C-alpha cells in the first residue's frame, strides 16, 4: 500500500541524517539541476516516461522496502509508486505536493540564546537553500530575509505569543521572493530595506543605513545594521546582541556572494572585496556567521544550523584567502554558476513593480538559489 510523505517528514529525515532511498522520476535535466540531498539520502533518477511500460527493469536497483518516489507536482510519482507497490516493493511513498512542496517547506531551528533571555531562530528552507531569521526578546520579534511563504513565521510567532515589530531584508533579493512586506502588512510591523537597493521600489519602507540600531524587546536587544556592499550595492549585514553576524548573501560558510545578479559585476567587485577583506576584518572573530543561503548539506551542523565563527571562516573559506586582487576579480566575475531561475522577474516582484499570481511565483522560484560564487 502506498502512502504520501510530506515535505516536513522528508525534512526531518534529512536533518536527522536518517536513511532514505529516493526514486526521482523527473526528466534528467531537472534532476541534474536540483534534487533532494542529504548525508544519508540515496537517490537515483529514472524519468517517468521511461517507466510507462513498467518498472520491472528498475526493481533490482531499488531496496525491497521504504522507497520515496519524487516528481515535480505529485501526480507522476503517485502513479510510479502504485506500479512499485504492485511489483512487490514494500513501504512505498510519494512526495506529497512534489518538488514544489519541497521547495517551500521551512524548518525552524534554534541557533542560540540572547543575553536577556531571548532567542534567535534560523528558518531552514532545505529545498531552496534559503535561510531566514527570527529574533525574539521580551515578547517582541524581528524577522530577517523572510521567504515568500509567510504563514510559518506567523504561526511560529503566535505559538510563542510574540508580536512581530520589525521585518527586514538584508538586500533586494534576486533568487527568491521576499515575504517581508506581506508580513509587515499582516502584523503592522515596520519594514526595513537598504536605500541603495530601493531606488526603484514602489512602496514605503524604513531605510537601513550604516549604524542603524533596531530594538527588539523591553531590554533593548540591539540589531545593528552594517553597510556591506558587494552582492548588491545596498547589501547590509546585522550584528545581533554582539554574538551573531547575519551576512545576507555576502558571505557563506563555504563560499562568498556573487556580484553579478543586477548586472553590475565589474562595478561591485571592489565593494565585495572591501567588505570581505577589510570591513568584516574589523569585527570580532568570535561572531557566529549566519548567512542567508547554503548550497550543500556539508555546511549544516549536526544541530541543523548553518553557521560558523567568523575567525574560522577566515581560515577555511577559500573565498576569503585570495591575496591577489586581480585573481579575486577573475574568480567572482568569470566561470560563475548559472544565474537563478527568473532572477530578473524576482527582482521586479521584490521592487513592487509586478505582482504575479501565486502559482506563477511558485514557478519562478523553482530550482537552487545560486547566489554563491561556487
């Protein structure tokens, strides 16, 4: 008998490093572009159209039980799961909602405590590699780099009896649609955005200037904005409670941000290098770096958090150890990965210039984030 497996259930198995065998029946190009990955995930690709005449030829490649079939939207995987069940495979599941549902699932993970008894959470979007954050203190909350799906944040805040007072984006995103404005509208929170990234936006916002301090909670946990251009001209980092450094798309655990998603690669290389090699160098090596993205499961700790101390990144991250400036320029402008799907349209949505239907927005976001140099 086949049964559905939700994105939440898959996420738990991925993050807990539990064994899972996946049969991905999308076409080969979609599979190579983007798939479910994890330290204990075993996956093979057999396109659906190659299985229409039967699954007998692939049965020997599968375990005898506990197989998850995956497709884009659910329908094809459900049909193949039925065929595997009839062929004698036990415990066959299909991914409910397909890879679209996987792309949208958010898993909140506690990063650590704040000095006044508050807490910091990282919302992990496993299917997209996006990371967003919720700072909570004394019954108030701030959300940073939120995803398009706003309900998980609202539900989380309600469960913890939090009032969302502030929402911010570290920069104008090009890989995913921000939910920042919608959360602000739903909760009457203040929405913050770097002015240099907002020259074409068609909505009101509060400007994130260098040195801006935002208070969360009665005991004034400070979320301090630091101007850190390079990925975009307005990119802004946050220091939270003198413990955590939210780097947006400037610095990742195993790479650095790309400067080309607004067509300004040559112009912004100098800014990128200055942020990484000078501005961040002035900060404490003990700050825990929390990026807005990750690319590989190797960047995730056993706790489920994607993070690393700044001092360790200066030792281990190859993007921070290119002494020659011309070599650095070449690294961040040549032989870059493909740009994110629909990135120009996504920027237009985040500027408030277009407002596609929900299904169109889902389609625009399908695929990996591709915000890193490699």
